[in-house]
């Protein structure tokens, strides 16, 4: 009886969460895409306390090293970024970047995975970023993710204001 009640209340809570249409105010708000659970984390350096390191550095050191190496392979002439946002199945709403590191550098983004749709809209222009990197100014250009089906990851390289001169690749063990 107790187990059935727990399952029912969990199912009710899940349905309420899925049907929540309340407008969120954060520029980083996202809704789950069609590929299952979604989430985001950062690796590299973040502003504050002499550019502290996110928890992702210790949790995913191999991913961090490979992702910073990928940036250099994709754009060898680009100043290496200090930070990477790693997103899984996140469908971002229209926004310009803000928050910690406001005034960041030009962003570099690429999407990976087995999905359809999920293009990046930048100032109303559709950009295919599936295995196709794109540089844009997320601080000044309004951007968002179009709906998608499947499993979609995106990597976003940038350097927040206050972390200039810190190369994420140099933080890798």
C-alpha cells in the first residue's frame, strides 16, 4: 500500500513538473528535449575567487581534457577558452547570455548525438550545429534551441569576463 502511494505521488509530481508552463526568468532556463533527462554543467574556470574551478573538473577530467583539445582542433587560430558548458538534451529558450562572467568572449558551439531538429537560432537565423561548429556572440545575439528528437549534446566554449588569459586546456591534469 505504501509503495503504491509513493509511486502515485511521484507520478503526480512528475506530471505537474512536465505540465509547468510558468515563464522562467533565467537566461539559462531550458526545457527537456525529446531525448530523455536533460542537464548542464561546466568545466574549466569560472569567475570569482581568482577564477575558481567548477565541480565538473574533478568529476569528468577526461571529458574536460578531450573537449578543450577539440576546441583547439576545430579552431587552431582561436584564443583557447577558459570554460565549457556541457548540455544534454537541453532546449534553451530565447535569451542572451548573462550571469557569472557577464561580458564573455565570443562563443563556439557544436552539437553532437543522434537527433533530428535542434538547430540553433541566432537573431532569428537558423544555424545547423550538428557536428558543425559555429562562433557567435552569445552576450549580444539572442539565441535559442529549436525542438528536437533523439539524444542531443552541445558543447559551448567561452571565456567569462574575469577569466581572460586562463586557458582551460592548461587546467587539465
